[in-house]
C-alpha cells in the first residue's frame, strides 16, 4: 500500500480518537454515523489503492421492518440492506434481487435486525445467488 494511503488512513484513526476528546456527550447514534462514514472513507481509500475487492452480497432475508437484508460473503460480520424498497416476509430471493440494485444498498451494521447506519456504499456491488 502506498505511503500516502497509509497516512490518510492514520488521519482517519485520529478523527475517531478526537471524537471522544471533542464531544464527550456524543450519542450512540451520532457515534455510529461518524464511525460508519470513517469506515466507508477508509474502505474507499483501500479500494483506490487497489487492495479492495468488489463487495459481494448474499441475500439472507427480510427483517422485522420489511427491509431486504444482505450479508457480505467476504466479511461475515457486515450486513447491508435497503430502506426505500420494502418486501413481504414471504417474498423470494429472486423477487428481491429483481427489484434491488446497488444504488439502493446502504451499510446496516453487524447484526441482522439492527438499526441501519445509513452509510451509502460506493463502488462495485455484486449480488450472489443465495442458493449457493
């Protein structure tokens, strides 16, 4: 990885540390939003440096808010989804994949039924067949 990229990632880490110094009353939601933005920025830096692969998402189901939920097949912790297109619980993966496109996807967090961070995903997204 290039030295410039490492320096930029280091600055992102400093931003996270400075959050606690400058905003002791930061709410959990504010913190999650900032962390999500910082993670996305670091992800994009890595992608531009040629070290990040295409985000591969596998449909895992519909959550209690009728949102389609996808899991990153390369990072088993991360969940993504869509908040602007809702589905019935019994809708099939085929139906969901026919209506969803990468522009609808946002980062949700690290659990299936979590409150979405709403961080938009830029870059290439590939939807994986959930039957594999």
